[in-house]
C-alpha cells in the first residue's frame, strides 16, 4: 500500500467518523425531544381527563 493510498483511506475513515459522530448527536437530540413530547402528551391526557370529569360531574 502506497502512501497516497494510505492517506486516501485515512481521509475516508475520518469522513466516516465525522458522519457517525453527527448521526449519534442527532439520535441523542431526537431521544431527548421524544421524551419531552411524551411528557407533553401525558400532561394533555391529564388535562383532558380533568376537563371530561368536570363536564360530567
């Protein structure tokens, strides 16, 4: 393997590592966002239950 081939392989590995890092960061962000969305849905469900309860009582 020549130096040029080795440099090309290293450059492609660096590029793949950068893409992997971005994907991991995006995944972590989406997981946090999903948790907040689920929390908001639970609050909305509680509010809807309270509203229906007041309506029928």
